[in-house]
C-alpha cells in the first residue's frame, strides 16, 4: 500500500520504518528539516535498538522516503498522524495543536477515498471532532483511530508484532483497509479489536493509566515495607504469582518517567475534569503524587547516607535516562534525582550509556562522564538510578576499590543486597530491609 506518516518523531519514525519493512511504500513527513535529512540518510535522530537496520534497508531500496512538504503525501492511500501531544505548559491538558495542524495541512492533499489514521495519544473526543472536519472538507475520505502501544527500547518489535491492534472506526469498510496495512500481524494471529472512536482513544490512555497505577501501587507497598522491615521485591513476586495480578510492572524503585506515562495520566485527569467526571480519575493524581515522592525518597536516603548533608559530597549517579535501552531523558526520575542532589550542594557526577547528550542539553549544570569507572572514582555515595545492564552487573568488590565511601542506593532494586553488604557496602534499596 502507499502510506504516509505525518510526524517523524519517536512514534512516526519507528512506524514509517516498520511499515516499509512490511513491504509498503512509505513517505515520512515532518516540518523539522534536520530530522528529515537524518532519517533520509538512514540515521535515526534518537537511540532505538533495531531501528537503524530497518531504516537503512528501507531507505536504500527506496520503499521509504522522507520529505518536509506535506504535498508529497498526496499519493498515499493511508495517512498516519503520528505527531506529538505534549503537556500544555502550565496545565495538565494535552496540547493537540500539532494534531490539528497536521490534519489541516493534509486535508487539501487527500486523494479520493483516502484514509486518515490517528496514532497520536489524544484527549477522548478528538477523533469525532476531526471526523466532523473531514465530513465538511473532504467527504470522500475516512478517518480511523488506531492507538499505538509501543515501548521505547522495544519499539520495532512492538510495532511489527503488537500485542493487539485497536481500530476505532465509524464505517466498516475502513477495517478492511487497516487489515491490509497490518496483514502480517493479522495473519500471525494478533488480536484485533474494532471499536468506535471514543473507545479507541480511551484504550490508549486507560492502558497507560493502569500501568502507572501498578507502578505507584508497588511503590506505595515499598513505603509500607520500609516502615515495617518487609521486602517489597518478595512481596511483588508473591502477589505476582496470582495470574489476576501478574508480576510485570511491579518493580518498586525511583518511579516512572518518560514521554508517555506521566503526561498521559495528567492529560487524562484534565480531560475527565473537562467532561465533568473529575472525581472518577481523582486517584490518578495520587498515582502521580506517589510517583514523584519516590524521587524525593531517593534524595532523602542519599542525604541520610551522607550523614545528614549532601553539601560537597561527591555522588556518582548511574543512569540519566528514564529507562534502559533508550536515550530519552524526558521526565526522567534519574535525572530529576541528580538535579535535586546538585541543588543540595553535592558534586554530582552522572553517567549513562546513551543519554548523556540529551541530559546535557537539559541540565548543563551537572557533570557528565562517559565511563562508569570515571563516575565511580572517588565517590562518597553511588546512586543506581536507571537499571542499564552494565550497572546491574556491577561487581561489589571491584566497585569498592574505586569509590571513597562504600555506600550505595539502589534506586531500581536490581542489585543483590547480600553480595554488596558482604563486600563492606552500606546498601539501601526501596522497600527492601
Ligand atoms: C509506555 C507504555 O508501556 C507503552 O505501552 C506506551 O505506548 C508508551 O508508554 P515507555 O514509556 O516506553 O512505554 O516505558 P515503560 O517500559 O512502560 O516504562 C515506563 C516507566 O516506568 C519507566 O520509567 C520505567 O522505569 C518505569 N517502571 C516500569 C517502573 O518503575 N517499574 C516497573 O515495574 C515498570
């Protein structure tokens, strides 16, 4: 099929490459010339395992092209809207102006019978509004809402082999068009749910709200575990055996961040308030509060570990990205903790396998080093903030030889406390005795 993807940020660049990988003829459109030039040269402007390979092969064959001119999307039968919906400054609501601009820009270029497919995470009601605009300006075209559930670090796999496909449609014929787009996944038996627009929009934010709630739930249990001497990791294992609960997303620690979960739960509560149903999602505010409290707890633990003051202490912060296998530092708990410690007068030395460049742009006041050894050298305290494989594999004895003080805060509960204590370390996790 001939496909356009409007918006070549994280979601769009992965989606465009994956669609080309499936054999479709794809054009990616973005207003950012530098981004388009990089993608056209086969270089993703962010780190994502597996993406360079599929991007390079698709651009080399000509199946995937990029342009800054939306008119170049005119030949496509299916147009995916994959622009961002960031948090509006000063409020919790999602800013849909990029979606609106992309949609309006596309309208004059829609071929007879074209299908516009929304992928962006939007406030419920957006699709119905856009469908109204389409009926006025391009009644021959149709609209679908097809949310995306990809995780950073697994984005290529999640796009090529999704857990489920959700089509929000107003007319049945749209379903068969989307089935052609996703033929490979459908043939592989991927569950496909066809719903109305509002349900499709809600599926996305409900899924993220549930995941965020699961993480804050276990972090609340970690707080109780800390007060009682219980072990939240064992607790998570035990409740996770209940198939109704499940073990995944029950890792207590520094909390969730990134470009989706924090912003999506805030935008969802803001939308519920607009709908006069603020009470229904009041609990998500508590989910957000618990989450932000974890960062403060790590900072408090650090100050306590340093004997009551972080002033002039040298602290090695391992990890600045919001999760491993990503260079994304948006709303990163790790970076937030590093900044808070710096604010307390500590000499923070941060490191990360992929995130330093992005972190530097955001918080140039911190000291960044490339190597873990360099970060650890002479540290009074070590804070493991993002669970990169390299940090999980740290050897307690070897690390002890580099630092000035054997004190570690395991913000992700990934180290073996017994091994670290045996090597003479003061080990502190979150919700671990
Ligand atoms: C999330 C959703 O998982 C994905 O389906 C959606 O499309 C976009 O938002 P992503 O932001 O890539 O994906 O990250 P995810 O793997 O969900 O992790 C989110 C945050 O939660 C990270 O900061 C991670 O460290 C944290 N987390 C996750 C925990 O603190 N504990 C857990 O048990 C799991």
